[in-house]
């Protein structure tokens, strides 16, 4: 399956599994919370989930006082990272994603753990995004971070088409 076909296939599965999003999200984020790499991390990059992604909203609120949490903001063709201290800092941004307005964060070497959303992942940690390349441009900057792909079980596929510059995840949590 090529990238376009795989995205279409996963979108159809998301519609079929819509009823289990909440329960599955809670279980998946509990696995993240118990992950040794997450627990030892001081600076964590998360994502503020869209409706068809593993829901991170409660998890973000739970951990924002315990770790330095960063959330991405879409700026042009790139993601810039901002510190997150609470829901009062969120504003609606590009693509209907709630984005933080906290201080800009540029010390990528200090990021210990990053939770990465995706349309699909495979067991080798390869990731298929939504097709805009935002994380493809960000991940090369996160050389020291432990990268965890976060997805629902049905988003784990046998093989994700990869290109030379694609950066695999260290693990996939599903």
C-alpha cells in the first residue's frame, strides 16, 4: 500500500472505531505514564490531540505541574515548541488544534521524551503522518529525545512506506 492508500485505509478504520476512542485513549496514555523513559524525562514534548487521535488532553493537565511540558504550534511550514503550564494558555490554532501561548522553547537537546502522533506505525517504528511533513521537519532536531509513536491498535500495520529521511520511533505505544 502506498502512503495515500494507507491514509485512506486508516481514516476508514478511525470511523469504525470511533466508539472506543475514550477507553482506548485512557489505556494507551496510562502505558505512556508508566513508561520508564517518560518517568525519567524532565522535559517532554506532547501533542494536543485532535478528535481522531489518542486523546492527550487529560494527560497533559495531569503532568503539566510535574514536568516541563512542551506542545507544538504550527507556524508556516514548521512546528515551533512552546512551554505549557495550563489550559488558560491555549488558543485555537491552525487546523483546529488548541495551541499553547507560553514561552518559546528552542533548546531541543533538553527534550528527553517526545510523544508523536501518526496515521499509522509499523513494528519497526516507522511512521506515516497526515502528509504535511511537520513532524518530518521537527524530528531531526530532536536527536537526544526518546521518540514514542502513539496510536490506536488498529493503526499499527505490517509496513509503513518509508523514505530516506524518515526517522523511526524508538517505540510505538498502542
